[in-house]
C-alpha cells in the first residue's frame, strides 16, 4: 500500500479500503459525537456491517472514477479522512470534504490532506472546479476553505436537513487556474 507524507510530523494520507472496516469503525466511534456535529457519517457508520458498506461504496466510486476516500493516519492510527465526495471528470467538477476525530484537531492535517487531493484532481484528472460544501455553523471547515484559497460562491439557505433541523450551507470553490496560481505564489 502507498502512503503520502503530510509533513514532518509523520502524518500520512492513504486510501481506506473495505478490509479496514474494523479500524474505520473504531475511528468513527472515537469521534462519533464530535464528527456528528456537522457531518452525517456517524449516523451512517453505526456497526461493522455499515462501516464495510460505506467503505465498499467508496471503493466502487474509485473504480468508477466518480469519487475517492483517503484516511489520515498519525502514529499509525486513523484519525480522520478527506474525500472527493463527487468527481465528474467529464464535467470537470469535484466536491471535496473531510472530518477529523478530536485528538487530531488543530494540527493543519485537513488543510494539508485536502491540498493533496485537490492537486491530484486538478493536475491528474483535469478537474476545473473543486467545491467545498459546509454548514454556515462549521467555522473550522470554513477556515479550511479560506486557507485553500477558495472563494465563497454563496449560501444555500436552509438547504440541508440534518437531524431534524434545516441548516444553511455555504458553497466555496477553487478553479484550476486559481489553484495553479496559488501554488506558484506559495
């Protein structure tokens, strides 16, 4: 299996596959309440069977070139993930996302990992536009979008029904020319 270093702190980005369902479930369990504040993953991954099914769905997306899921490991422990929730190469669009368990927050892991997957989408797959959909209440995720050089496109008012409450969602994006210009500037 391959791993991509996320920096000098030993953090790594690697694919998560269905055979890792037990490890994935343990990760979700460690962060269930924290992750669930803004992300429906804990409602979907409740046991080993649903963990395996979730990972299988992303394995199928990868095989169909319509999405990707990568884990973030620190010191050999899965602590979060980044994903291309949607990938439409023909249209040149993708939607990136993320989550972390509490032990991994505040270390820049998501920003570093999302940079890797956006760069791959733009440079390897020819994606023109990468989107970031986020609850208006999720300030840490909005900060990631800003650090990535994304532009806030707008707000979809009360567009997301989550746990019985309607939430506003912000849409952020970066276009391939902007992404490349941002890389040159750094």
